[in-house]
C-alpha cells in the first residue's frame, strides 16, 4: 500500500507539471487516510483556487483540524480565500499568525506586504520582501511579488529587473514571461514585450490572461486584425469573463466597429448573476465604445449607494466615474471618486477637516507629490499646472519615473526625484506622499480653476531667441506640424493635403523615429533633428504662430504655453481634449476640430476639411496680434 509520503511526492510532481486533476485525486486520497493533513489540504485548496472555484476552496477549509490550523502554509491559503471574500481584517490576522509560526513563509510574507502597501506603509512592505529575497535569492515568488510591488507604484525599471531575475531562474515559467512582457509594455516597449507575451501564451494557450496580454499588445502595435481575433477567441472560450469582453470591445472600437461589439456583449451582461458587476461592466463597455454619457446614466443608481458596495466594486466604480466625469467636462464632480477618509489619510488630517480649504492648503504645503503609475506623461502635463497653483513652484517636491524627468522640467519643477532605483524611492523625513492624480479631486479654491494660470510652460529665453533667429529668414506664418507614429495614427501624408498653404513656413516638430515620414516631403523644415532635449521643443513652439496635429506632447506644450493650436481628433478622444465651444477646456488657446464618429483617419480628414480650413484661416488671421504677444 502506498504511504502518505509517496502519495504526497507524486501529487507534488503532478501539480508542478500542471496535471492538476491527477494531483487533486492524490491529495483527496491522502485526506481519506489522514483527514486534515496540512500539505494535502493546502495543495487541494490551491488547485480549487486555481480553477476559480472559491466555493469549493471555502468548503475545504471546514476539513481543518487543530494540526492544520498550526500550519503556516494553510493559514496563508485561508487568508487568500478570506481576501477573495473581502474579509480583509480576518485575513490579515491569519497572515500574522502564519508569520509568527514561520517568519520565512513566502506566501504569508507576500500577503503581508500587500496589506502594508495598501495601508501606505511602503517602506515596511519593501523591507519585508527584500528580507525574504536576501534569505532565499532563488525564491521566484518573492522576486515576482517585489516586482509587482514596485510596478504598482510606478517603479517599472526596478520591477523589470526583478521580473527578469525571476525569468532567468525559471525561463519556461509562463507567469514570469508574462510579467517581463507587462513591465516592458508599461515602459512603452511593446515590440520587445511581444516575444515574452507570446511565450507565455504558447506555454499556457488556454490561459485567458495571457491571451488578453497578446491581444492588447498587438493592438498597441497597430496590429488590429490579429488583436481582435485573439480577443474574440477569449470571449468564445470564456464567455462570462468580463475583462475579455472589455478588451474585445476596446479593440473593436479602434477598428471603428464598437456597435457590433456592444451588441455581442449585451446578452452576456444580461445573464450575469450579479447586478452590480453587470452594471459596471456595461458602463465600462459604453465608455470604451465612446459613449461616456450613457455610461454615467447606467452608473447613477450605484453612485447613490457606493458605500454599500463591496470594496472591489467601489474601486471599479470610482475609477470609471473619474474617467467619465473628466471626458464629459464635469471636473468638479471628480471629488466624488475618492473617499473622504482616504483623502484625509493621504494628507495626514482628520476626515472632518477635508472641507476646510486652509487646512488642506497647509497639509499640501508639507506634501511630496508623486507621479502615480495611473498617469500618462500627457495627463501629467495637464495636472502639472495645478501643482504650481497648490504650492509655490520652487517649493514643489516631485517624485516619479526618470522617464518623466524632462517632461517635469518643461514646467520648471526644481526638485524632481527619479524613483526608478528602489533605494531612491523613499523621500527623506516624515513628509506625506500625495498622488498627482488626486490633485483634481481637490476643491477649486485649493487647486485653482480649470482654465486659469496659462501659460505655465517654462521656456528658456536663450533657446527661444535661437529658434526665432533661425526662422527669421523664412516667411511667416510659422506653422508647427506634428503627426502620429503608430500604425493606426494620423500620418503626415494625411495631414498635409488638408492644410492650406500659400505663403508661410511649415516646421516639423516630431523628433523620434516618426521623422522617417518626412522622407520625400518637400517644403517642410525638419526641426526635430536639431532637438537636444524637450527644452528645444518648448522653445521652438513658443515662437510659432500655430501648431497643428493629433494628440501629442507638442499640442500639450502649445496649450501650456498659450500658443494657438489646432487639435485634430476622432472617435473617443482622451479626457484632456474635452472641449467647450470647440476650444479645449484645459488649454483655451487650442481649438479642437474632428469627429466623434468611429472612422479611419482618411475619412475623418475628408469629413473635417471645411472646418479645418476655417480654423486654420482664423488662427492665421490673428498672426500679427499673436506675434506681438509672444515676442513681448
């Protein structure tokens, strides 16, 4: 007769090889012989959780006995189940018990680090995981956990290094290939991310998470045909998986066919068992399809009872509301998307003090502003204005990825700390850290009005004079052009025919690999090849008469400098280009011309040709006034 140890060894081997059904049978056999056996029970719980069967995992907890409840691994797994059931306080108690029994229990350490991070005790979370890593540098789960901790706070550089370290130890592990791909994707390197996502998908072809990674990455590279096929396959294989549907809807929207995707999703949403999940999912789908007003209508009943929702649903609802409020221009409503106790905790004040502007201002005077990972560089360019209104520019302490350093420099922040290196991430002293994304949740009397304090771009006067001198031999008006590098973006050869040029000078502002689109184009100055930094871009924009193109850093810089601009947009523009009377809410000098209809750029440019001509002529008709203003 097989001994328990023999069955355990075989079960472990089956589980490690991914043969979970075989492992489950062996674990069940052990429990028949030795009820409550800690390792068998823990192994079986892990399999049920991996299958997504929370109810079965919860049922297994009832088989525990006194011996089992003193096993650290079992306690950690029990805590995971409680977390999924949103019983967080009870879960943390079990985690603490597990660590008391075995301080080196990795699963418990990872869970404890998550609790610490959510409580804002980042240094403690980091120290805990680094301590685990030092004791066992080959523990890939700790490497993965530390990587995810850094990534959750925007430290993608060190997160990538740790993910690569884990992958070096276990090169065939799908999860570590996916993690490396995810970090590369977050750093904007979708090309390099491709091979890692594909390997994860090939290793576990039926894993929906890896399918969606490949699909989203392909879409980011402009490969929409392959992206939509894979996303669609995920919805077929996992018809009740909301994230698969949202990925599919987003990609279909980029293909200008959001209506079809919404029609396919509707019956899936209707058969959902959870009214809350269904409502949020449908609203997210409408937002992705370019219908934020409809999304807000769907969310209205939930907004009235947000405090009664499960914590996960609350977070999803608040994030979706924030995006919908911003894209519909309801900036003051954004305050609803953060809980007063959380905002108070971030600022180190009492919840009842949130409504006191003077107390808010004093708290913000002692804060370090952190560029949180939810912000893109273009979103940060909008929010940068409010940081210098909340506090004197020379006193603003700003922390973020090194990739944001030059962008932050455009606004003159003198105290910028790059946090890509973990040892530099902590800010000295007892100052509070305040996420930049939360600045818009502050009342206007504290953060300033939406369209006030422009211009706020800091231009080097010597560089501006250099560019003015360089262009002085060319006829006015000086027109800055920008375009898109992506496969699905607005190309230079689509932009140029739509702009009327008689006299005047066209100046290309792109400085990256997209400059190849200038090849064979006559009559356009390639200024980008002379840029040494973004300071050159800012200085050049400050002397131009108008800047024209799609969503780009150059258009944001023009708006922040108060330089006339024309944004060309199409379906589902980002929140920061919401307009009133065809002028940007955030940048009054920028006029918006485009269509909210889902259509290819070629159709968009044909459709808006008349309004674009009118806007262009209107801007240039004010040239003499504008130059007097700029040069003064």
